[in-house]
C-alpha cells in the first residue's frame, strides 16, 4: 500500500509540475449580441500551476458583429515549439425586439371583425422599417398590434377598442350625374359602385328606383340606394334629361345667313350701315371681350334694326370656358344677361368659340370631352347652336378683301348657306357689300338666324 501511495503521489506531482497549455473558460461556441464588440480569446498560458507563461496567439477568421450569422475562428497557441489549436464558433445574434408605435386615439373595429387600417410605425435595429409587417387582431375590447423581426423578436401593443360601425357605405355613380338624351335614343344604364368600410364592395346590393322614358321629353331621376350589414344606408341620384331638338323650317332654298363673330367693334357701325342700305338682316354672335368694350351701343342698334343677336362668349377665353361645364355656362349666362340688359331680349342662339367641332378644348378640359357634353346640354336647356358651312377665311387664312368675297360667293349653297365672318376685321366687313350684291343678282335671300332656322352643325370632335 505504501508503494502504491508513493507511486500515486509521484504521478500527481508530475501532472502538477509538467509543463502544458492551460486554458481558462474557453468555449467552443459563443453568442454575441448584434453590434457588440468581439474580443479574441487570450486566456491561455504554457507551464504548470506554479509557473505558467504567456503564449503567442494567432487568429484565423473574421467576425462582423454588424451582420447576423455564424463565424468560425481558429486559434493557434504556441510556446517552446509546442502548439495547441482550438476552433471556436461565434454566433452574432439579434436578441433585441423592434419598437412599435400605434398612432390614434379612438380605436374601433367592425362588428364583422374587419379592422380599419391604423397608422403604425415599427423599426428594428437590424431589419429597419418593418411597419408593413405589423399584424392586428381583435381580442375582446382591445386591439392587439404585433410585429416580429427576422430573428423572431416580438413586440406587442394593446389598445382599448370599441366594436362598432358608424360609417355609411360610400356610393359612387358610374358616369355623370346628369345625362342628356335626345328623344328616341336609347338610355344605357351605367349603374353605380358601393364600397363599405366593413363590408367591402357591396355594389351587387344596390337598389335602383326610377325609370326613363326616352320616347317623351322630360326630366327623369334614378335613385341608387344601398344598405350595409350594420343597417347604415346611403343613396345618390342621377338626373336624365330627355330633350327634343327644336323643330326647324327646312323650306325654302338659296337662303344666305350672314353671321359675324367676336364683335361688336369699331367696324360694326359701318357694317350696319351697309346692311341697312340693302335692307339685309344678319346675325351677330357677340362678346364682351376687350375689343368689344365701348361698343355696347352697336349691340342695341343691331337689335333695333332687326338683326339677330346671338351669344358667342363673354370672355372669349378658351382656357376658361372650356375648363369645365360650369365655367362655360357661367360665361354664357353672363353674356345672355348683358344682351338682355341692352335690348330687353333673351337670346337663345349660340355659337361656340371655335365652333362645335373645335379640338382646342382638349387642351383645357382635362380629358372630359367637354364639347360632347355641351352640345347636348345646350339643346336640353332650350338653346340652339349654329356652326357654318361657308368659310370666309378671315380668321387667319387671308387679309385680302377680294379673297374674302371670292371665298364666300364661290361657296354659296343651293339650300342654307351660313357664312362665317368677323366684324372685328375691317378687311372682312369691307367685303360684305360686294357679297350682298352678288347674292341679290343671283337670286339669294338674306336672312337672320332664329330658333327656327335650318340646322347647320359640325361633327363634334371632342
């Protein structure tokens, strides 16, 4: 036994005193939170428990603590030609939950469980903005907002909430709220769309009340009504104007309708003298624009001498009148009132600036095809518009009086000839006497336009 004890003591002494690498707290796998610093392992020495010297340490591998992942580090410890190799796995982890902010004060959700969209902001140190990953669910009298980052760190926010629906469904007409249809044409029902905050698209549940009789002129109304699952209802209306175009006198032939746009002007008085000389009645589509200011007496004189006074435009500003239907009719009404104040006559004959076929309106109407609407609305409101079928060319094509005469006389029709001229152009008004002489010599009648005159309308291009 003594011998055995001596042998064991000798072995222990050798283990204690024999030189070797001594490691303290070395871990083969360690975890480091994101963005925290990584320190290489150096707690190792070579020797024995009584005398242990520092060693050379070589490190192979890199650790990027700004990126989640596993990194392999190889340590080589050496001293007195002795070498120890150790491998370590460094795991960079994200263990910080994202922040979550929920904005609002009055939180609620629908009786059917649908939850409105609330403004939330979720920011994660690693993933950045993850607001689109926020989930919401109702739990009794609360709404629970939950968000998880890519490392499954979770944040929850509870908000007191009411289970209630106080919002009416929204119902929107397909197409315009006012439609104009000529007697005899078909009415095409465009319907409506209904969307509810709780029920979603409920267009199929819309109930329509009313009907349209396109065989009889009149004003018709269709009501579209809807009710959501909470019993809240709403409705909109559409008005349909079925109109009859004014009946016109198609009898007679070789009738010439001299028309003058944009005036009155400094040349209108001289023109009226010529018309009076030959007892010819014409039509003046008048304005209140700058060139017409100071010549209101010419409108009154023209009316008193038996000429037709038509509405052209108050402002003659294309960008204004063709911007919207409301702008157009405001402009028209202003000019109608001006004529009435001067003459006591309420004019209902109209000429569009640029004519009904103009395309310049496309530049200002935001794609609403305003001319298609206006031409129908004028008829429905009791107006008639006139274009022309004989062009004098005084709107930019020529400034030669002789050419004006030729353009008109060579294009007169066997039926109704509606001639376009401008009494703001002296070279054009000087051509009128020669045009009248030619007409008289060739059996033409000169007449003013009225609500019963033959229809001369262009094809609408907008």
